[in-house]
C-alpha cells in the first residue's frame, strides 16, 4: 500500500494530458456517480479535455503524484492566473491515503498568497475541500462543455 509519505510530486507536462485525462474520466465514472445521476455522468465522463486544459499544464500549473515506480496516483491543476484550482483527482484505488491532501498542499504553495484561492467543487468533493480549509460561497450550476449543467459548490480559501 502506498501512503502519502511514499508519494513523489512533480510538475506535469503537456504531453501527459491524455494520460491525466484518463484518470479524470475514471474518477468521474467511479467517484462522482455517487452524487450525480447516470444522465449527467455519461456525457461528463465522455467529454474530451477542454481547450484550456493543455494551456494550464503548459503554464506549470499541474502537480502530479506518483509512487516510487512512476505509477500515477493522482494529480491537480491550478489556473495560476486566476488563482483557481481547476482539478484534483486521485486514483479511486488510492483514496484515503493523504494523496489528495498532499497534491492540494503543493497547489496551494503555487497559488498567489495575496488573493483568495477559489474552486468549483463537484458535490462529492465538497467534504474533502472543507477539510482542506475551503469555505462554501454558494451553490452553482457549472455549464460543462459536454452540454450538461453540473451542480457544484463555489468555494474559497483565504490564507
């Protein structure tokens, strides 16, 4: 079993976008399905990466968590210009081991400390973000590029 202390962090690269998106898709199917109906999960999980995804990786806003053998355990993406967490996914087989918190702390270190750090949380992820110090601002409907409206919670963390 891999614990958080066995995790190695590094900056993600643009050429890894498809590999990362595969983990995101698996997480949507396996983890988000507890909070969203199948008619939302199907188009959400089938959608390709949005246009800005590769640009965020190119800007240095991706933190990858791997084990000592280079196996992808999770990753996070931060929009540095907007001071916004864009994504945080942990392999469903690795949940509860502190990997998400480790990735979150690395992204917080990249964030601008003079501005609040913000995100739009999927419903299943709200408890995790609360444990990371984020506060709910409002419920919202995120217009996902797949055409579905995702119920989410806008959150922020002040330094």
